[in-house]
């Protein structure tokens, strides 16, 4: 049969009726097991049609009261967010050509609805009338903050623009959305395009058993039947669980160089080249800022954040000055160690991680691979749930089977407070490079809301996603985690806790909503500190085969190694932050300089080793070009100041004083986690800490105080 004949004769799936479309089901737990790419276009189009009709009705009869304006708007926004949230989530964890095509078809219409809501003059005028009218006095402080921020967002959304300016603004928004999607697709495609099959044991010398197991499992999946960890063949990819062990442990220097060069040039050539997209994105963002009256996109971005450009850059410079000497020391120490071990010449980028790990092993007699057997995912989860109970008085219990999931490895849990359900969350732990984007993230499925409470309930309970990308179980072993992956899990759970333990009844300010972006990392980075806490660590650090606890001296070495190369690690994050702000504040595309030139210039100030001339990390910097961190990557450091200071409150109370830990934990729960976006974050922090934040605890936790004061 010819291909043409096959195409003609293939049965055509009957169109899905709206009533049967699982994407549109009015449920808190989406039908993830049923939603398919073919549901996206008819489902989203139907929903958008309904929502436009509801906006027509609201605009025609809007009243400047909470019930007449904010509540109907919350209903509209919530339905939109729920359905589009399902589509976006599946795009991140279950990507396919069919889903891409569906998203690209409906995305312009979806953006149109968002633009309509943010530029509705009748709704904007109603918010102004509510702010200035008699109903204002009857609003709670949380409700007033919602109204104030809505007014700000209307202006930032272009409500004041008219005629050509408005048309141009909307065209920019459409194009930026499409470019972000294309950027993301290119990163995924470029990452999965590289595959290197190794067949000789000397080629994989130095790789630990966990990596060899993963590489053999990957080879078998690609059709190399009979691949074993011991005899190969082994498939190396640019997916992080495969890439990072090569850079850290492979004795084969040529392999490290090839893999490193492939990694830093991903999405920078051919069909998946993100270089031109970056220039276009920056040009459009700058134009958008000018249309709204801001000198740069950075200024526009910070109009809705805690910091402004000057304060953000001042913080980054303070941290850079405190870290630079330590980073120089890190560089020279690794170089000297490598030379002492027989390495000749200057270390290249593909040597640094390898030799830094050998030095760490030499100094502290510790390695990620030695620790892995003590961090089996099921046990780590138990320890994390115990910590949530200890700090915040909640129970996390498995609820697998109570909600549909998108992949067999996804877990489902419920959070109980005083024995009653408080929230739910999904957990998708493992890397799936063929369909799932890299990194780790938390996102909301639905937020807490009294308005949208089911009959007989006070509120609709919040539901979250937690997504990680760690090594899958190999053979009959559980997923064995690096310590960094343990920290990442704690980080994402911190985000989820802020979403789930909110006590705010208004859906538009509950959980992580309505919180300034540079404060949103506070609870996540705060939770990372607990991975080093003795009581917490020993609740889960048990050998996966014997159940033996982590040896005492291994814990001592882990603590001693905590700040190994902390100056280098600090500068790495500061470099990302400074490049982001430079590109969004002072750089103009097409003026002779490229974004990669800017990266090199900033590196001369922020790093102690210049990147390779061909380094194209910007082409995979999805945080700022396809995510929410544009002119906001500094938020990690801004919020880390807050989170380190918050953890310092527990240190001052005494980490060994169980009563003090529980009391301080309850205070953190009742302020940082409970108040959501109903109170400005600076005020929330002060309510918890009793004072303004200080950078001292962050520098202290990183072992950089002595350098800073020298």
C-alpha cells in the first residue's frame, strides 16, 4: 500500500463533542488521563467563545462593587486559567508534534482573550470607581490590595493605549507569546537531538554505576537490546541526569570536551537556532516598554516587583563584591590540585567540574555517588513529609488513584490539617527527555477560593503540580538522588506549600497569586536549608538496601563541604542575573553588538574565567526568554536574602529546641505561607521576622562573611 493510499484509508476519528471533551470538565482534578491533543483546539475555542460572551455581559452591566466586578471577573479568569493551565502543563510534561500544532493553532485566540481582559475600559473604569467610591471603605486590606494591583496591571496591560499604539502593543504581545513557545520547543528539540553511543569500557571509565545503568537503559530503549551497565553499549545524551555525571566523573577528556561543547551550543544552529529569536524578543520587549512609557523593559518588569533596577543592581554588586575573592581562590585551588595530580597546562571549561569534584573528594572525602545510596526517593519523601508536619503541623498522605494522572510514574498526595483535607498535589519526579522539558518547577492546578467553593464547603481547596527531572529507577533500584536533587525537591515543595497552606479566601490573592515576583522564591529557598538540618536529614538518609543511617562522619563531611566553591556558585547565579538585567535595560539589538558579546562583557566583571567564545548558553536560557523571569532572574538572589534571614530565625531560636522550632514554624506558616498575596511581601516578612531583612545571614550561610568584611 502506498503512503498516499494509507493516508486516504486511515480511519478518521469522530469529532469530540463539547459535552464529551475532557479538557472542559468542571473538576478540581483534571482528566489528565483522557485529555489528548485533538481535544485542545475544539475545547479551547469553545471555552474562549463562552468567556467572550461573559465579558460582553459583564462590561454591559458592571457595578463598581466587589460582588458586581471582582467576583464575576474571578469566575471568568479562573475558568480560563484552569483550562489553559492543563494545556500548558501537558505541553511541559507530555510534548508531541500533535500537541505543538494544537497549541500553535489556538494560542493567538488565547492571547486575544488575555489582551481583552487587560484592556477592557469598562472594567478598568469600574475598578477606578470602586477605588474612589463608597464601597472602598467596606473592603478588607487584602481586597484593597487586589483592587490596587488590578489597576496597576490594567495600565501595564495597555488599557490607556489608543489606535495604532494599541494595535501595535497587541501585535507585540501575540508575537512574544509565539516566540516564547518556539524558543522552548527549540531547547527541547536540540537537547534530545544529541545522542552519543559508546561501546568500549575505556570510553566510559570513571562513570559511576548509577550513570552506567542509566546510559545502558537509554541504549536499550533506543533499540540496543541486551545493553547492560557492565558491558554496554551506553547512550549519552544532553539531558541533565546523563550530561552532568559525564562532566563530573568521566576520565575520558575528549568525551567531556565533546559533550560540553554540544551542551553550551544547544539551540544555536540550524532549524532550532534561538539566536535570532533572542534578538527579536529583546527588540519587541523594548518596544513594548516604550509604548507604555518606560525607558526599558527592565523598568517595566520592575513596576510590579519589590525592587527597582537600581536596588536590584545594588544587591547584585554587594553580593559580587563579597564573593569575587572567594571565587578566585576556588579557581586557583582547583588548578593547583589538578597540576599536583599530573594534569599539565591550564584547565579548560570541560575540566573544571571533573577536577573540582576530585578536589572535593580529596578535601572532604565525599562524593555525590557515595551519598546517593542514602537518598532513595521514597525515603526522602517520607522525611520531607515529616518535616512539613514538624514545622507546619500538616500531614502529607498518599492519595494515588484519587485523581487521574498523565504518566504512570506520577504520584498524587493530599495534605491534611487537623485531620481534614487542606490541599492536594501531583508529583512527577523523573526525567523523560523525549517529551518533558528539563528543570524543575511548581505550578497551580487550581487556587483556594471561597467564591468557587463546592456546595457545603467554605473554600475550594488548592491543588498543585510539583515537577522534577531526576534519574529514574534503574532495574530494581529506586531512584537514588544526588544531594542537589534532594535540595531541588525541598525547593519545589516550598513553592507548593505557599500555594497549599494559604489562608486567604479571595482567589485572586490566595497562595502564590498577587505576590511580587521577586518575593515568590522565599519559601522555596527557605526549605532548601532544612536538607542540611541534622534531625531532618537523619529522618530520611538511610541506605536503600540495608536501612543503615548515613554514617556520622559522612554527615560531618557533607556539612564541611557545604560551602565548597560557594564563591564560584554565587558568581554563577549573579552572572545570569546581571546578563538578564543588562540585556533588558541597556542593550539595543542591531547596533553592532550581539547578545553573546554582552554575555562575554558581563562575564569579564562577574566571573573569574571567561566563557568560550562559542558559548551560547543564552540560547537555552528559558527562564528569561520562555518563562516568567525576564528582567527578573535577580529574584533568586533577592528572595534568597529573605529566605536565609527567615531560616536564621530558626537558628536563633535553636534548631535542637523542638518546641522553639515548632513555634517558629507555626509563625512562618501563619505569615509567609498563610498570607499569600493579601499583604505586601515586605510587610509579611516584617510580621514574621520583626524587622527589615539583612544580607548578613545569606553571606554567613555561604561562608562568605569573612571575605566580605576583609
